[in-house]
């Protein structure tokens, strides 16, 4: 796995469509996902703009779980 395919926070795969060679930038999961600015603030200046966060670190997994639970209530 290349550095562009790893989350800069946890080192796991980031599921980035662009890093995986997708021709359309909007094919990436992050274009439809709200990412908390506080999460981005955890990145050091050296980590910024080199690789995408993974869905878990970006908070997308937690947000989807909260939404699923609220729909069940």
C-alpha cells in the first residue's frame, strides 16, 4: 500500500478513490461525507494534503451509526 493509500492518523487503508486510481475525483467517499474540522486539526502540518483520512478517523463511521440509531428511534 502506498503512503497515499494510508490514513495519516491511524495508518490503515483510507479507501481513497483517487489513490486507488479512480479517474473521477468525486468518486471518493469523502465528497459526500461531512468531516469534523476538529479531526483535521489533529493532523500535523507535515501530514496535511498528502493522504486522505480513513472513514473511521474522519468520523464517517460514527456519524453513520448515529444516523442509523436515530432512524430506529
